[in-house]
């Protein structure tokens, strides 16, 4: 199933959605997809309650347990508070009675303010044709890469024994017949498509996954090309005891800042 088809599945019946095997990330469903589908359920609930005009400002995401594949998932939403400008909402992805993914989201209407500063500039990247294409290879790379194009342009590849302080490059959706434009759900998948930034430091394959993730969106999100390429860079800020702490950002191809991201990742190696 394409990304768009899974978003439609949430819109049709958020109480029972199955994630197919081709969206796997090791033994679990791709975290970026789980976050995107749960965000979509939250967005729909706010729209139902007449709060859809408040764009998402930040999401705090916890991957509580591995999301099983080909198992019914219920995307549940609770509006915690609706203030004059800001709405706080809680979303849960539930399988077999247990929470697998949790999102606390803040949605805020724009306010009048004299403060306006320049955004973080986009990194300089090699042209697409000069970057290494990260493809799906059966038995070696996660299956969710079937749905994404990635071109590696900063730092070493995973498990290359390269002490890179950063990773990054170009990313876009693959094989999507729609949409013509992207929204925040798609940006969640593009940001989380990248492996933990600490993996190039390892000389042999080892498991690694996101524990917690906070992402902030630069609003308003413009009409973004659904088939376009986007720039990504992640920096390692600290790593020890099997945990890594990274900060990252996503930009349009033209250099417009779209999202800021922080993750705590676990590494078994």
C-alpha cells in the first residue's frame, strides 16, 4: 500500500487499520509512518470539532512498543484542552489493548507579533547525481525504503565505521500517484526515513531505533511538491551508554526550513 492509501484508511476507519509488511522497519512498523497516521487521526478529530484552522506547532512522540504488522491498529484521540489560541491533543495507537505509539500535539492559531527572525539556513549538498542512492536491498535494508528515495550526501553510511558528526542528504516519496502537495503527515515520514545518525560509527550491523521524538513545524506549511526532493541533516549532540541524542532539520529543495526535529535513539552495539 502506498502512503496515501494508508492515510485514506485512517480517514475511513481510524478504529482499525493494518500496516502491511512492506512498511516494516526491522521487527516493527516504520516509526515515521506510525507517527504520520496517528497525527492524521488527531488532525481529523480537530477538524470534526471545528478546530482545524489551528496548524500543528509541535508533536512529542513516544514509541512505547514495536508496532506489529498486519495487525489491526486503533488510532484514538483525546482533546485535552481547547484554549483561545492553542489546542492540546493526545493520540494513541493501540494494538491488542496496548499502546504502541503516543503523541502529544500542540496546535496553535497565529498571533500578532513584532518578532521575526531568519530561519536556519539549509546545508550545502552535492547534486543528486553525485550522492549515493540508498536503495531497498532484500535482507539488508528495511522494507519501508521501497516507498522512499534517499540520496546520501553528508557523513558516512550506516555501519561504515565512519565517525561522522552528522548525516544527511536528499529525500522524497517514491511511487506515489498522489498527492500533488505534501502536508505535515508526509513530512513526518520524510524526517524519520533517515536511520539514527550514530549508526555510521559502527563497523557492523546492529539494531537501533527511536525512543522519543519531538518535531516542530514552521508554519504556515506552503504548497510543497509531492514529487519533489527535500534536504535533511542530523547532528549528533551526545552518545553514550547505548543512547544517542540528535538534532535535525528538513528543508525544501530551495532552502526553506520546514521542520526541526530532536530524537533520543537506542543503539544495541
